[in-house]
C-alpha cells in the first residue's frame, strides 16, 4: 500500500474504516443494497473493495498510529452485548456455509466468533489474495441465532464479529464438527491445541504492566488479515494490527498444525507512552490447586489446573523448573537472564486419576516459547494471583526486557510457540513432576513446630543409569528458613523415579525462595528445582 493511501482522508480514517468492517465512512448505502455487488463467489462472504496490502505497510501503519492519541475501539450495542453470557452465546452459531475457504483455496476454513459479555469490541477481518486485501463486511445472517438474540442489536454499519476459529483441514476431517485448532478472541489473546485435541491456556500478543505499579493495560488486536494455506504442510498466515493506550504493533503470525500446533510470531512494536513493565510472549494460565497444600478453598476434585510448572532454559544453558503456586496474596517472581533459550508453562501431571473430571485437565497443552534471535538482557517474569475457583486465569509468564520502554521507541521480536504435551527441547535430565508435603521431623519423635517436610518427585531415563546412594540433593532457602533431614531415594519398583525430601523450618509468613539441585559425582542429573514457599499455605500439615 502506498503512503498516500494511509493519509486518505486523514491518518485515522483507515482505522475507523477497518472497525466498520469495510463500510466506507459516510456511505449512505445500506448493507443489503451493496450485497448483490459485493458477495464474493469464492468465499460466499460479502467483501469490500480490494486494496494493496503487505506486512511492510502494516508496520508503517502501526508506527504512524503510535504517534497519535489513543482512540479506544467502539463497543456497539454495549448494553445488549453485555447480556450475551455463556448460555446466550451457546445459542449463536456461525453458519458452515458462510465459512471463509469452506471450498478453498485454503485447506483450513475459518469461521468468525460473535461479540459477547467478555468480547464486547468488534475486530476487522480481511481476506488476502496476492498483494491485495478485501475487508469482510459483517452481516447478521452469518450466524444462526434466535430472533431475540442480543447480537441482533448491533446496528447497521457496525460489526458483530469479535474473533475467529481456524478449523481442521477440510480435506481430511469433518472440520466443522471438530474442535478448531486455533482461536483468536478477546484483547490480544489466542490459543491452540496439542495432539490431544484439547484447548487450555492462552497466549497474548503483549502484556503491559501486568505486575507493575502502573495500571495494567490490555491492548487489542484491532484487525486481522488472512492468507490461505494451499496444503496441510503450509502455514495459515495471519497479520494483525495491535493498538493500546501505550503501544501499537504489527504482527505476522504463521500457524502450523502437525497434531501439535506451532505458531511463529514476528512483531514490530511502537511505544506510544513509556511502559515500566513490558511483557514479551506472554502466557496466561490457571492453577487453582495441585497436590501441594494451599491456603485457598479446594473443590471435590483432587487437582484443578491448566498448568503446574514454569520451566526455563536460560542463556547459560541451565534448565530450571518452578512449580506454580496459588499464593495467599499477589505474587511476582523474576528470573534474570540474557538471551534466554526458552521458557514455558507446562502441564506435567497427565494422570486422569489426579483430576477425575470430564473437562480434560490431564490433556491440557503445555506451551513453550522459543526465542528466535537474541533478546538481550531481561528476565522471565512470573505473576501468580490468588484464586478460589477455576473460572479465571491467575498465572502469567512472560519475558520482560531490562528497563522501562520509553515513548517513541521501537522494538522487534521473533519467537515460536509450541503447543504440545511436553516441552519440545527436553534435555537428558530428570524432571520434577510432583511436590507433596507433610509434617516435618522424624517418626516416633516429637514433631517440631513450624516445620514441614517437602517431598519432590523426579522422573526420567537419566535416573536409571545412576545410583541414588551416590546422589546428593543440595537445597537452599532464602532469606529465612532452616533446612534439615535431606534424603534421596528411589521409588521401589520404578528405577526411573526418585524422591528427594527435606524438612523446612520457617517461623515467618514472608515468602521463602527455595532452590535444589540433584547431583551425582557433582554432575546434575535433573533440572534445577525452584519454589516459592508460603508458610500460611502449609499450616494444616504442620504441628
């Protein structure tokens, strides 16, 4: 797109046009009057006029937008849309015959998602063919819905589309009946499935001041552009425009379905207002409770969580595992690094008997972030929020570049997201797979007050080739905490499973940081174990 088209008839007009879903500003014609000339024979959708499009010009658009005051997205028929709760949304169904690419040229059809209680802001959709893009004009008849559906309150000229689904190949599956393999909906959130076919945690395009002193912001993907995938081996390429009070961005997102899902992201960010805490490649998950005690209400199921572990592969090559906690109060942990090799939120517990629920927690995908190129200095940040149910996500992990990001600055990042059962670069090291607790001290002797015994379960083929009698578990506690009774043992009948245990004596409620290393002949045989201990959560198991 040439530069002059960005300024026609004013630098913000193109954004207003996007949000009107291709209806030109000031047009007196109704959608029905335009339908006969705008319905695309290939897609069956009503499309607007084709305009030149490229990722380079989208980057230019994002940069220009950052130089202007923030203009929040519209919320058409906001009162009616707020009434589209879970039940009302379940009565709104996108029509199969209106799917983008239902008959080609892409092998992966796309359907659109309606506005709703948690998704009140419309998003512009565009279809790319070569170097041209055409906007999708919204029509209520894209959806099957009751005559009194609140979605019908969206006024003419506005849009009722909030996001989209990417479906399985139309050539090898009953794609419309199966779970879509990728979903983009709400702010900059998106998620995908692993080979288990189950959805779970989400990723975000950006995180802004998630745990800082400034108020958290949730920038929006304001528009998407879709490029078709000619075969199952090709990616579905989605371009996205991000806009928020403090930052804008142009994204190129390439999605590949191989049973597991790989999503490669290239993003160009432009800072509109100085950001104290910028989160790159953020992951958002839920951890209500695991097998480890916590201070919060627990339900009837043994465990409830989408993820149970933060894993990090740092720039020095060390592998770290940090079990997630549902803390007594807001928690923030930072793991300083330079040029990280990867990090992720993992669901390591895959035993159905640990959940006893039909929603498939044991099948929830793990998500791993692989940086592409050098990311410089910064830290992997972990935010843990207290929760008493599974309704909302309470865990966020992201890469935080060093220092504040100043207004007027520009940043570029590339990375790959893996949605899989396990992390994709599994080392020849045992993994920490459980953390259980009980009263400290020795059996048959008086228990020691304020003392808990922590038992870590380890699993991995590496353990079969070494002798637990020669192993040492080195564990430290800071800033307070006394360690005693450290032991290493093999689980009887399971040579690939070990347990390490130790007593921890803490008399204060301040968080205690723990670090443990399992070594044989002074060489690591397992990833380094990290944990944030909250004494309040363990009172039920202490004398």
